[in-house]
């Protein structure tokens, strides 16, 4: 057994408050995320709007907040007008992003209706098309969605059956415009100017909008950091957030490096923060740009690329795309990525797990059949439920292990959140594939007297997963032996595990 990992918690030392939107998600017209995912008229559980109520229940349990829509790559070829009005009169379109046929039976009104049924915590996060469209279309969408009444566009919304405005406050100015794969791809100079024009116009209509400028599609882009610096030079005073996107996968059996994926995520966040602050300093601005990590997940992209290479080119409707089946190992990595986001809550104000249903998602469905939780469902749901409050500054002393991609990495990856009522939730990952990790936490400065719960997600089979045939194979279990004595918490973290320790 390796030597003990240790850290101290003190309410005087905090990172910052958690924005509830850190637990956001993403719905794109991609594969079966929408059609036969959240929306399936005729399904045994479908409501009058065609929404699957079994999926609605799981989304509420997941605890997701801001839900980004309608893309993603899809948005760069999307005409929002195609998704409003009588559903049977909406046009069918070819979607270049995912080589599919889009029926448009689910659109803006259905999206807002879905959010309202999820609950008040579900906030709209709407992306505008800056690939094939521009300022005028963004303004028209904003007016249709948000203006109360009395104009052609607002009255059109009312005529379509939505008397009350949608109240969308959070807008993404395009998607991944740095990527050559993006329809309407632009250089940093082109996009920065275009985004500034759009932002300025949208603020003329409503000064209270929150705007997200496109950052780099990944840290590995050749233009990374230079893209952010150029874009923000044009948009710094006009936007509130800059986006980050990152996906992680196990490559060539290198599980040790995969388990340390959050090392890359934290470096990505810190590099973007440094770039934002450099631009702010150069502009002599007191404003501070926040980060919107509005696409992140475990995604086996190499596998998806192989599937795409052999996929039929017949423009199918709602094909099975990117339907990764997640293992215990994937869930532990996802938990570690959540830890990384929480550890930077002072700058990361929005984060969207991509995506919500079927497409690299925590929730899976079968057309006409059941819905179930993937292994990755559990860390997200637990963090969304218990990770509200002030993030405490956690600086562990931990044993390390060697990785090919990241060098020496701590076995322990952890953070802690103190709720307004004084209770504390510790989120901790043991990256060791073979050894338990003893943990001691000094809590003398906190008024804590008991362990409410120690939940662990681990399994003798690190590749175990939940499937249609066995949907409850994996789930969190109660860990034993955790105790709080004289202000010191003692616990043992199982090998390759995600842990939630709640204290009161």
C-alpha cells in the first residue's frame, strides 16, 4: 500500500463560489441525441409534446443546469427558422456536419418546452450560426425568442403558440470557428471582427445578454492561444466568456496516462486564463473574462473516425453516431475532470458535458424501449447535487506515479466544496489501477463532527459497464471504515475509484 495522501481544509482558504452552470450539458442535432433520445413521439413514455418522460426523469436526476443548443458543428449550417412553426410544415434539410437528414420536427419551441419540463434549474444556452449566416440572422433569432410582442418576429412566435418570450440570456457566438472542419471556418482575424459585430448588435437589442466567444477547439490546435489573443483583442469589452473544448480517450492501452487526463485539462484552463488576462492587461481593462468549458467529456474519437470512414453516405435520419459505451475507468476519468473544473471555479463559470443523451452521453435510450444510466452518470449527478457552495483550496501531499504523457502525476486528485450550511463534500479520485490509497484530511478549522456518507464508484472489473442487457451492472456503493476523529478524517480509497465523502 502506498504512503498516505494528505491535505488540510480551512474555510479561510477558498478558490471561489461554484456557478451552478458548471453542471451544464449539451443537446445537438447529432445522431440520436434529439430524435429517439429526448424526443420520440409514439414512445410508451412520450408526453403530449413527444418528449420521453423516462428521459426527463433521468435528466432531472442528473442535475444538469445550462443546456447548450443546437450545436456544435450542426449550428454552422442551421437555419433557425426551419425549426419553428407547425411541425408538419417544417422543411427537411441535409446536415453537412454529420451527413444526416434533419427533419426539424424538434426546434426552438420544443427545446424551450423541454427545458421548462426539466425544471427551473435548466437554463437555455443558445448558439447562433456564424458559419453560413451572420449578424442579421442572429438579431432575428434574438427578437423572435425574447421580444415580448408587437413586432413581426415576436408576433410570429405568438402565432406559433408561444405567447411568453423565451428569455434566453446566454448566447454562443458560433461554434469552433477555428476548425477547418467547421462549415464557414474563419481565421482568428475574420472571426474576431465578425463576433464583435454580432455581439455589439445583440447588445443593442438587449444590453443584459451574456455572450460566449469561440476559443480554441482544443489545446492541440496549431493556432491555440494565438487564436484567443486575436479574438479577444476584438471582442474583450463585448463578451463575457471565452469557450474551451476538450475530449479525452485511452490510446493504445495507455491507461495510466488516460487516468491523468485532468492534468491536461487543468493546464488548458490555466493557459487560457493567462491569455485572457494578458489581453486584458494590454487593453488596460479592469474586466475579467470568464471561461465557458462548453464541450468536455470522454470521447473515443479514433473509434468514431473509423466508424465514419465506413458509414453509408445515404443521408440517414437520426443514425447511431458516437454512441460510446462507458466503463468504470471512463467514469473515474470523468470524475477527475469534474474535480479539475471545480478546482478552477474562480474562472470557469460554465461547463457543458457533451452530450446529454445517446451521443457520448451519460444517458442512453433504445427506440421504443428503455432508458438507462451509463457509468459516467453517477459522478456527474453526485457533483451536481453536492458540489454547491465555496470550493476550498485543496493542495494534496500525495504519492505519485509515472505516466507516458504527463510525467509524474499524483495518485490523488481531489477538491472539496463547503455548502452554505457548513457541510462539506470531498470529491476524490485514486488513479492507481492496483493499490488502495490511504487518505487523511485535517479538518480542525471546520465545525465538522461526523461522516454522513462515503460513496465510491469502483469495480473489480475496470471495464465493467451498464448496457441495454444489464443496465444496473455498475453503480456507486457505500465505502466502509471512513471515520472522523479529533478533527482528522481517515479513509481508504479503493483502486481506480471515484469517491464522494460528505461531512456535517
